[in-house]
């Protein structure tokens, strides 16, 4: 049986666009963007090329819309490791695979 990359993941990914801000370890804001997908172990985001330079460890803050009828937004913060940078269709952007340094318990189960 051929093993796809999704089968090797510890956490199920959820296609979810959430506002996210990436910060350097010194607290300086690097870039604001939107997640492409999200899991309890990390997220994927597309940002402007060179917006994080060679950072390997960053801090992030993001919001997830609450699925309850009140539609409140829940905010989260985490430390993350940049595990992969890859080119995307737009030559001015790069995709970042971010792994949370500690697993999070997010309200994202379908």
C-alpha cells in the first residue's frame, strides 16, 4: 500500500482559513496572513516571500471562529517551528508548514 503524507501525520488537518500573525522571537511582528489548514499539531500558511527571512522558530497568534450560535472568535497563541518553506504558484509568496512546539487542543473537530 502506498503511504501518502497525510497518513503519516499525527493530527488530522482541517481546511480552515483563520487570521494569523507571525512574530519573531523578540516580539516584532513579521507578517499577518491567513491559515490554509490547521491541526492540533500545526498549521500551514502562505506569506509574502522574505517576510520571515531565515527564522526557524517563531511565535504566532491566531483566531478560530467559534462554531456555536454566538459566533464568537477564540484567540490562541503558540510557539512554532518552521518545518518547511516551499514555493507556491505566486512567485512572490512562500508556503510555510509550522509545527507547534507543544500540541494544542483547538476547537476544530468536525
